[in-house]
């Protein structure tokens, strides 16, 4: 999740576990510690800019990291802020551990993926329960933190409201998991018979709201990227991207460390595009399509690009990372109906089941 929400979660959980002696102060320190694992973004420029994929949500997001770094950080804050007061040491350690451990657990519910056992195991965990920005989840946490800040309220009431906010926000994450399973089942029924054998279906929550899901369906011949709305259950919208035929040049690109890194980072949900170039060579793009909702052609927000010469060798300029593009005014206008749950139409170049009552003819 983005830093503000991680700060809210760190503040809420730290306030609950720190104890009466640190009540109030735990909110601020929990917020700061809750955001701190994301300092790994400073490693992003490494490896020609590919460090963002490799290191963000890596070691600082491991579950063990909080249990090892938390006591050290808690002890340091205890020495600095409380000058060795024996009554508060345990509270400082508890709040530091909890703020560090809850950060990666929350990130695991997003599509981006989190390495919960790095650097010993680089498996990425992505449960796809909530988008990386979700105001409903954030507002639930914010209401609990706001109540904890109200010193005019009785202590028991402030604590009760904070527990309620955490319970509701956690329930919201779990509901998101259930929604994704329902969407995937609905997609399987809607697409069966309209495409070739389905190899895999994945639904992804989209930014800012819970009722729109993007999805990636893989078949032997194509990669299908589309959108699913609660308002039009059983009537998804999608675009089909044919899979390119294997070739020595394509194999050469896929064997590069950059391509293998992208496949790992995107958990296999990538799209490969091959375009001929003058002289017999080709340009090859491999895009991360987990966020296809952001593209009018249902394509990726980022990826890699390389050129292969006519004899199948990689161009000397090597493999380049595709820069993340900023949305245009037209893009923002297109996204507003999506955020309201209205799917794109056939007139916009998307496929829809013919028997859907709300599908334009």
C-alpha cells in the first residue's frame, strides 16, 4: 500500500500493543516505523533502474525482518526517548515489531507482490485482495486513529473504536479475497465457449475502488486482458492479444536477466509484442499486464524492450526498461467511467459477450 495507509496501520497497531505508559506517543512512532520498510525504494536506481523490481518489497518486507530489527529499533528508541525507564522497554519493542510486521502483511494483499521470506526465498506473495490505493480501507483505519487522538474521549472508548476500525479494515481485506474468487468463477463461466482452452485466470483489484476488477486470462493461442464490474456480472469486457510464434530472436530476449526478472516480478502475467523492423530485424516488448485497466488497449504500464537483428542476435543497445507513462487528459476522462463501474464498449474496440443485455449492439 502507499505510505499514508501504511502509516495509519502502523499507528493503529502500535497504539494497541504499546501499553498505557506509551499511549498517545505510540501513534506517531508507530506511523513512522510503519512506513520505514519502504525506504528500500532508494535501491531502485541500481542495475540500470531494474533495482525497483528486484529490491522493493524485498528484505525489509520479510516477516523475519520485523522480529529481528524490531527489538533493536525499540531498544534504541527506549534509550533515546525514555532514557532507560524500565517500565517502557517492553512497550517500545512491541510497537516496533508490530509496526514492521504488519507492513509486509498488508502489502501481501495487493497485486504488486511482496517477498515475505527474502533474501532466503524470493517467492512473491500477492493475494490480490485490495489495490495499492484504496480509500475505503484507508478511511476505516483513519477513523480509528482519529478516535485514538481524541483525548476528550474515555480511554476505553478510544481503544474500543480503534479495535473496531482495525477489525472492519481487516474484514474488508478478507472480503476482497472473496470478491476475487467470485470474479474468477464468473469469468470462467462467461468466457467458456467464447475462447480456446483456459489455462489460467487471475483477477486483480483496481485502484481507488472495490467494484471494478481487471483480469488476465491465458489460453494456448492468446493472452486476454479485460475488465469485470459488479454492475455487469457475467458480461466482462476484454481484448485479445495473440501470442507470438517462437523464434530464435524472441528466445534470445526471453533468456536475458531483464526478461527473467520481469517474468518473476509479474508472476508470469506478461504480454509479448513483436514488431518487424526495416532490414529484417524485430523489436520486442514484454509488458507487465497486471494493471491492464490503466491502458485503453488493455496493455501494460511498464516492461522491457529490445531489438533483435535479422540474424537473431540481440542489438548492442541491449534490453531497456520501458518507462512508466503519465496519464493524459484523455486517459483520465476514460478512467472516470471505469471507476464508476461502467465497462468499455464494443465501439471502443473491446469484446463483450453478445448475449449481455447491457452490451451495445
